[in-house]
């Protein structure tokens, strides 16, 4: 039923799960940001792969690939393998939730940090063959008007890596697009991916959660979990729990966390199934 899940042994850096794992390394994450932005970053604060934002009001929660902070900025870095024609609205929503997260921590508007949302696309989303699209809000009547909202969207078109003048950035974008590691940094990334694939616990985590390439995100185990969470209906969540229990792959704790039900409820459903099947 879930044949679309990519084998763990075949994962590369640009696969969603492996990207998040590798970017947990603070030094790697910092170097990636420096490469993409052309700036020096002294240190970053707690990389958080797959950070979830669940707003207080009834809306669509989001899960960011890599969410990090330095002293003055917050960053969201997203890997995109398939063109779903929604980058504009997706980035708008991501940025709004990042700002909401800051405000809920007690900040005032003037305290909001500069926020940078970065999409690493293995396709050209705007069909202009531009290696990097830098997008800010502008005034149509006078582009010289500075809104100064401290928000930036950077969309990298990795298919156009050959047009990039900076050698390091060109090699990084080529690595994402082709899996060919030609620089010291991309070779280190490639080596780290291979080391991570030898960790059995990571493989079990990948198989359990069904985290895989964005190209198949809406299919498989993760689809069931996300639908159970997003719909918020207990009936749907219970049905999802029954399906996972029948698969006999995940622990009760993993199912409870993924579906969003208390562990006691999952155990209760498991007991009911055992009685029915006795």
C-alpha cells in the first residue's frame, strides 16, 4: 500500500528526511546559510528540523524543514523536489506563522527579527532561468518606497546552477540538482549522508514515520498522520490509529504522537482490537 516510500539506503541530501537530519549539525547548517546568503554568521541557535507551528486559532498548521535563528534573523530553509505551483502563497503563510510564533513569545512589532524564507527548488518555479529569485514587497507606484518589513523570500532555481558566478554556491546548487559532489563542502555533505545511512535508529525513525521525499509527501504513512492531525476530528484520528495498529509497524507512543491522541486512548483502541480479533 505504501510502495511510494523511498528506500532509506537510496536517500540523498535533497530528500526531505535526510536534509533535516544533516542540517541538525550546527556547523553544517551555518555553512549552508552562509553559502546561500553570502554572509558570515557567528553562530546559530538550535536547528529544528521539521519544526511545527500549531496556531491557537483554527487553521492549517505548518511543518518547516529547517528552522534556525541567529542573533538578528530567523531562517526557514525548504527543499522542494516537485513544482506544486504554490510557492508564493506557501511562503506567505510560512512567514506569517514565523512572525506569529515570535509575537506569541511576548515581542512587540518593532522587536520582530528579520525573517528569511529560502526555497531550494530542483525546478524553475517561475520559468525565467534565474538562479536565485530575491522577492520583497514593493510599492507598485514607486519601487523606491521602502516598506522595511524585514522579510525576504529567496527562491533558488537549482536547474540554473551553471549561471551562478560564485564557485561555492554553484557547486552547492549543482549538488542538490545532480547529487554530484565537486567541492570540499559538498563532498563533506555527501560523506555525512552516507554516515547517517549507517545509523539503524535513523532508518527505523524514517520507516516508522514514513518521512520521505516531498514528491510523495501526500502519500503513505505521513499522509494518514497529517490528515488525522489537520482534520482534528476524533473519529478520523481513531480510524487512523486502527490502520497503524493493523500495520504493526509503529509503537503505541509513536502513533499517539503522530496522530495527536493521548497514549491512553491509543492503548484503549489497541485493547479493543485485540478483543475483537480474539
